[in-house]
C-alpha cells in the first residue's frame, strides 16, 4: 500500500479504502514458486456487500463524548498454587475464561458481539509484581463457530481445522516456551491451558492476546486481548501518579456495520477473504467510541497500549498541550521525554504523564493524527496540583555494539499478485513460517539485527521473550538493492526517538530503511518467534520461528 493511501486510511478513510488494489513501488511481484496461498488470482475487487448487516456504520457521524471511559476491572486470583521453581512457595492462581459477550461501544450503537477474557473488551487487567510469578489458567469457553471470515488458504487455517481455536501469548513476558503461547499450540472450546509467568523482569505494561496460527487477526479483532501490568519497588519509589490517577488506556480501531456488529473487511471473495490491512474508522478507548474522562487539575499517568490489528496512532492534545513519556514497551525510560505528539504502532506501549493542572474547568480532547477525536478529558475546576517528575527515572545501560557475537540482516518484503496488483503475501527474509528455523541465537549472547524494509510501510517488528534496544535507522536505495542486491545508504544513521531509548520489544521498522536493534537473548532456551505485529501481515506470512539454543560448551 502506498504511503499516501496509508495516510488517508489513518486519517479515517474507512474500511473499503483499505481494499483499493494497485501495485506500488514497494511491492514485489510474487514469484510463482513461493506461494503460500492457493495460486488462484483474485479477480474480485472489493464490493460493498448487500444487506443492512454489511452496511458500514460511519463512526464519524456518532455523537462525541457521551459515554464515560470504562476502567477495566482488575483480575482477582482464585487461589494459590506451588511455584514450579520452588515447591515451598505459593503463587497466585488466576482463571481467565474466553467467552462470547455483548458490549455497548457507544450510547447510540446497538450492543456488539465480542469475544472476551472476561466481561468486557479489553479484558480484565492482570496485575503482577516483578520476581513474583503467577499461574493463569486460560480457558476456552467460546462457541464452536467463528463469526469472522476465515481464509482457508492461509497457512495454519486449512479447511478441516476446527474453526474456533485459541492460544494466549503474554506480549513482552519473559516466559518459558511452554507458557509463551506458540501459535501451533492452539486448543478448542471446552479446553484450557495452565501457563506460568515467572515475571523475572522489570516493571512494565505487557499485554495478553490471542496468537492462534492462521486466525490470530480474527480472534484479536473479536476482542481477545487485555493488559498485564508488572510492578516493582523501584518504580513505586518514584512517586508517580497512582490509584485513581493511574489509568490503563487501551486504544484500538474497529469497523462496525449498521447493526452495531463488528465489520471485518474482506476481498468479497468468500474463498479467499484475506486482506492485507484491516483498518476501521471507529477508534475505541477501553472499549468505547469517543468517551470522556472526568479528571482533576493534576497529573495523571496513562498506561497506553495500541491493541489495533493494523492502525498506528499519532496522538496529541487538541489544545497544543504537551506531555511526558516516561516509559515504553519494557518499562521506564532513563529520563522523561517531553513530547507534543506520540506515534504508537500496533503492539507498542507508552507510559505517559499528562498534567491537567493548568486546565482547571476546561475540556481537553485527545486526537489521532491531529484529525480524529479519540476521547475527551473534562478537567474539574479547583485547586491546581502540578507534579514535578523526577529528572531521572532509572539507569538504562546501553548494550555495547562490540558485545554482539553476530549481525543478522533480514529483509521485510511484500509480494503482489501479478494481475490484480493486490498484496498477497509478506515475508521476513523471503521465508515462510513453516520453513526451517534460521534464527538460532545462543542463550546469553548479544546479536544485532538489521531489518531491511523494502516496502512502503512501517512494520512493527516484535521478538518474543527478549527486550532490546534500538540502535538506529538509515534510509537506503530500494531500487539499487532490488536490482543488484547492493546496500546503498541514502543518508546518515538516525538515532532512535527519545521515547525509544529505553527497553523495547516491538520496533517500528520504517519504510525504505534499515532499522538496527541490539538484543541479548536471556531467560530461557527453546522455541519462540518473531513477526510483524500488523496482524494481517503476521498471518500471511510475516512471522518466523526463533530458537534460543543452550550456550555452547567452551
Ligand atoms: Cu504481541 Cu507474537 O505477539
Ligand atoms: Cu510477544
Ligand atoms: Cu507488516
């Protein structure tokens, strides 16, 4: 998809536009031999399906700020179970049950069917402490039929597989492979899996979501996600806003039909419904469209998560007020980063402090791309209570580049149908999910990964198990690389943005650029994965295994 078209979409162009076909400069023609999908050319362009259920609702016409922002409930443990690492110790035990629910996303929209891990979308917040493990029993009590369009051409979603399958991944967790939610480790309704999260990691906002091979994008779109917070004493000592002044804020976009039901775009071809992007024009904050939140004239901490399948947000406040970013994917930054806007790709998190003390008695609107309304803050009148943030939040030691034992160069590439020009496939390093494992780092070694993005889009690349640091980004000649395979840089390396200088687990790999990250593979050996977090991309087939090997004996 071209950058212009992407921009249009992000600015609320609606779903149908996501399906406009057309080959772009960043698209490669599909080599006939590399097909993962059935090699059938799609002749059908998107046609708006008939019937009231399939007619889209335009979120732009809905009344603004008529619903209060819901605050997700905090999950409660049901008991205790022995620590797998120490039988004398007991760990909290949670039961989360996936089920079909109805939720009202807006005062003027009929209740919507969702799938949830509790009573709401997003699901309940799992609150945990660093160094204190938890058990979670993830039960699947969903119906046996899916209500979103499965594409049986996709790897892992072949006809004959049960329609409804689930497996849960805690994104950002340093978890053993057996509890990481491998995409092939799915299970059907009536079953559950007991996973253990040791939480041997720093305080951070993680999140849980479905990760099922071939239908992850549909399960997540249906509502299967929620926040997972790790807390620790170092963070608590900083005096950051807490209790009612700390707000989990999960943003995600969806399309809806006129009946208030989820609308997931498709090609119009029931045999091959997969589309390369699903962008909806409704932006939901904690499950409501255009909500408001009553706040005091003081500082708030927002634990922000972009849980969209494919939409990136560019958030700012309409009154021009700035805010401080104090943390990213894997916890606090070294020092607060003052921002006027925040670009957040799918799966990224940001810890923000917004100080409303200068705005007593006013309303402040949160915007996306300075255009779409997201939500409104209603600042109460009263005595202003400004907050002075600590100048230093923690120490983040940079991983020296010299400590890397190897550098891997990996391409991000898009393939198009030669006839229609539509994107049919996206690959990491030209490999499919089911090709043999090529990324096999050794435990406790450091590697540099160079993500060579030949496309016209930013792809948020995520590695399971680890946290990493962003080294830099550098634009290069895609044309030259395509024709001769040579890397010709077009500029100097650009250091990461201030909000990216802490620990990350998802990085925006910019279009036509090489993005370099440095990773220490710590924690566990075994089978994990890495992938693009645009869920439509990951499903076809921008996802690869990652195997952490035991250290070689000296
Ligand atoms: Cu957020 Cu592989 O996941
Ligand atoms: Cu993950
Ligand atoms: Cu992608």
